[in-house]
């Protein structure tokens, strides 16, 4: 009887709450696994909070870490982290559904709705086909990336270690996680152009979304007009942000002794491109970020806040949300009745959702930053950088993560969680599904 009661309560939960619950269960299991002796090197120990922080960072594909993953965890512990990175990249609910399909169970309407929410889709149709395409896409890209990176690492390490490093960093890059098995991330490889470019393109592919990747693969006769509006829009905004970020990072850091000054022009350009890519939710770095210039820090805020594309492994408000709001602002200035893109009209409900996402995100970031600033002694720019990095699941840091107090770490854990699931998903999980039917008289309010 009690079991039936629990099942009924589960069925009555909204898809948003089920999605949150799924992530929480996975996190709980991960925390226990990382605390086990087989996960930790000899004479190493981590607190429950640090284990929680690491697992949330992995499953939320962030990359922020309060411990040195390469020194604290055994190969088994690192594989556990890699598993949770992959789990977070593909999606907890997606993996659960794959298991259900493997054992021959059919998907209910509620299950389809769950997957729709997790992959940030407008439709719950074609789930089985989508999952098959997703798995094939992930396998091909990650194995290809691992092969190239294994070749690169074999110049520095024995073959067995190179294979492990290649696989780990390929998965971490494609899932936009940013976890590295080197103490200073990828700084020791800043002159290895093939590693830089391979990691960069893995991040880009993970960041543009599975739907866009599949759309590019199945285009007939290379006609870009066959792409969906979402895919075209995501690619356009991604190209603009990558170009914008590369040029500005190169300009601002060109003569900075801590970052690019001692490199030749080609290496400066490649490292600037790498940082522009990774700033949009990946978390790797080839140059130290503790002494980057204030202008670079500010540009980093913008790129991290925007993040990756919908349906991808990355976070942020998403490229299409940013693009829709830019078009909306331009439409207002031109006094257009509708917002248009690629000769198509954008629904006002979509614009309202984009505005809500940005407002909720900014409000949350402001509140969290204020709280951390009130209890920590770090400078404002570093705290904002850390909060934005956690919220956008970027994982880059200006060197303050390990030095944060217990409350600040817990706040960042919650921030990474909200950033991975999306602020709207979390907000809707705690609001009523009922629509208000009351219509009050209109009234004008002066603005601007």
C-alpha cells in the first residue's frame, strides 16, 4: 500500500521535479563512490563537502575543483569522475531511458516529457531515434578525439598513460566539463598546436548541441538552407562569439607577460582561439588566468554568461536566448511588429521565455555574488568570475576555488546544479503549473 502511495506521488510530480530528483540521486551515489578507499590515493582523504563539490562539478560538466584531481584520486577515482562527466554530458534522464530501452520497457508519455525537458526540446517525439543518433554521435566524436589526443600525449608519456589521458580529455572536452589530469590544467601544452585545436573543436562540437550536429551530418548536397532555424541561429551566434572572443583576447592579452607576450603570432592566435572557445562553458585553460587584464575579465563575464547552444553539453543562458534578445532589441528600435530571423517570425511566448531566463539568471548571480562577497575576502572581480563560471558550468577560475569557505562552496554547488539544469527548469519546479485566467484592465507605466 505504501509502495503504491509512493508511486502515485512520483507520478504526480512535474517533469521538472523528476529531473531534479534524478540528478540528486546520481549525485548522492557519486559522493559515496568518491569517498571509498579505492577512489583515493594512499595518505589522501577528502571531506564529504569536497567529494560533493567534485561530483556536482563533474555531473554538471563544470570543471571547478577544490582538490587536485591528478594527485588526490586513483585511476579508479578518476574513472568515476569521467563516468559522471559522461553521465552529465549525455543527461541523467537520457541514460536512465537508455537502460529502460535495453531491458525492453516502453516509454510512457511522462518519460518522454522528462527527456524533452532534459534535452531542452520543444517536442517529445522521435525519442528512440534521437537516443540512437545521440549515442552514435557521442561515440564517434569522443573516440576520434581520444585517438588524436592519444597520439599527441604519446610524445610525452608512455602509451598506456597516453591512451587514458586521451580518452579522459576527449570526453571532458566534448562534454564541456574542463576537468584535466594535469595540475595546471593544459598550461604545459600551450605550444602544442594539435592538442589546442583538437580540444577546441571537441568543445565546439559539444557546445553546438546534438540536434545541430546531426543536422549538419544529414544535410543533402551541403545545402545550409536544409538546416533548422534553431541550428542556423545557433551556428551563426556561435561563429560570432568565437570570432569576437578570439580577437578581443588576442588584443587585450597580446603584450601581457603572464599570458601571450612570449609567444609567436601563430601561437598567440591559437591560444586566444582556445580561450575564446573554452570560456563558453568548457573550463580548460592553456594560459594562467590569475593575472589576465581587467578588460579580458569583463569580456569573460559576457562569454560565460551566454554559454553554449540549447540541447548541448554546455551551460549559460544559451546562444539562441542571447540572439533572440538582440533581435528583439533591434526590432523595438526599428518599431517592428514582430521579431524575425531567417524570414521567419519568432513567437512572443519564446521571447517572453528568453527575457525570463535572463532576468532570473541575473537576479540569481547578483544575490549569490553579494552573499559570497560578504563572507569572503577575495576581490570582487574574482568572486564574480567564480560565480559566473559555476552558473554557466564553465569551470574556469582565477585561483580562489580551493580557498573558499564552507558556505561559499555550498553556494557554488547549488549554482552549478542550477546552471546545468537551467534556471527556468529549477524555477518551474517550485512554481504552480496552473495558469491564471484572471485578466485585469490594462494600464500604461512610463519606462526608459
